[in-house]
């Protein structure tokens, strides 16, 4: 059981690094392609909105395909997209490079079906811990992928970072081809109608909205974290890279805590980690010139962000036990809708109120997610069933 999970986790590292590496490279990309930071931030929105719109449909369709061939194809696609990004002469070509993996079957299909495969290997009762192992690749993407990308960009340029990531994607494709076994396809997932039927549940709709709010809050601020550290803290590119690595490293703690908490009670887990995230976000700017205080604020934020990635994912899978991959894809769509909205909101906040206001704007969305989670816990939505 462990080898397939480790292989999928390694592939997940490449998938999530591809989506989020741009966070650490945003200042350099903006300068080189002659656009503003908010304009460059729209590259995050483009990727996220495309995944949000197409994710469930693609997952429902490709759930019938044999997993190994599907995952290998995804890795090859990511490799090609990253190589195109490395050669992009302008913002338009860069947008195409970001659009390709999102527009095709890459991110939503991989994460939904890889999470389902992990659940199949260990059983639904330990789904949180199994997906936590898959999510280890996500955490490593933030611990190593994004910050190392920033360090490579500082030393060799951001194009080198995308080129290196493309090479890694091709290497992961080979590993999956030779070592990933055949994984059983769920019979319920051969029918598109059966999968989309879960959307008729008001409880499911409420859980998707919860993911939108959580991730909108996260990425209103996180999209521009490198810019905050450069402009407000006065750090150079190397120091920013190390800060992002530390931010991701504490996410290892959050990943472990989230995997345990979500198996006990998904909604309480979401509420608890969201409360602490608000504390970290609000404290960041006032702590910007104190090394100790800044480290604490970033640690709290980093731990809770990693935990909420996992909690949100498993929460939707548990809400759709008959079609867990489709439930996971709904979380991915909701999350990416939130990510795209967050990048837009953050850009507007920067233009109108300055970088120092990002934490407060982000916390407003996280606060709304807490209120919605409390509503879902009271039961009226979960009592509504559709036949």
C-alpha cells in the first residue's frame, strides 16, 4: 500500500508546485514581462477559475479510465506546460502555459482520483490519514517546491525554475509508468448521472461554499506574501525564499494535525484551524519588523493553512461517500474558485488600501467560513435529502 501512495505523493508535489510556484516568482515575472503585480496575480486567477469551472466535469468523465495511464498522461502534460512557461516571451504566452494544465485533465482529475485511490487502499475510516500521506506532497511543495523555486529564480531567473519543474514532471511520469499498479475503478463512477446527483444535496452545496470561503480568505493574502516580504519587510529574494520555505515547513505540523482532526469531526476541524489562521494573518503586518513576532505569525498561518487544505479535501470526500473522487473534485473546484477570487480581491486591496490591509480582508472571508460551518453543524442542511 505504501509504495503507490508514496508515488502519488511525489507526483502531487509536482502538481501543486506547478500551481503555486508562481507565488514565489510573482515579483520577478512582473518585472520581466513588464506588468504590475496585480496583473501578474491574474495568472493565479486564470489557473484557478479554469480548474473551478471544469474540475467536476473532467473528474466525472475521466473516473472511468485506468489510473496509471491517466496519471502518467497528467505528468507529461504538466511537464510540457512548465517548459512553455520557461520560454514565455510575454504575459499572453505565460497565460497559455498556465491555462494548459488547468484546461485539460491535469490538476482536478489527479487530486480527486489520487485521493480516492489512497482511501481505497486503507478504508474510509482512515481516509484522513491516507489523504494526509498524499497531501505530504502538497506540503513538500510549499516546504521545498515554492521556496526552492524562489531561490532558483533569485540565482538563475524564474525561467530556470519552470524548466526544472518541467524536468521533474517528466521524471515522475516515468516512475508512475513503471511502478504504479492498476487501481480498481469504482463502479458508481462509470455513470456521470450518479456522480452529478450528489449536487442536488443542499448539504453538499453548503460544503462546497465553505471551501470557496476558506480558500478565498487564504489566497487574498497568500498570493501576495512574497511581495509583502519584499516591500514591507525589506527582504531580498534569497531571504524571501527562505521565509517561504519556513512557512511551508511548519505546514508539516498542520498536515499531521489536520489528518487526525478531520477523521474526528470535519466541521469542528475547519472551525478550529480557521480561528487560528485569522490570528496569524491579522498579526503578520504589525509584526513585520520584529523577527520573533513575524516568525510566530507566519508559523501560525503556515500550520493552519496546510491543515485546512487537507481538512477541506477530506470533508467533501466524506460528504459524498459513494463517489469520493467526485466529492474531492467539488472541493478542488470550490477551492480554486476561492483562490481565483482571493487573488482578485487581494489585487484590489493592494491598489486601493495597500499591502498592509491584506490580512484584514482575508480574515473577513475566513470569518464567514466559520459562520457557515456553524450553520452546517446545526443540521438543517444535512437533514435535506434529494431523491
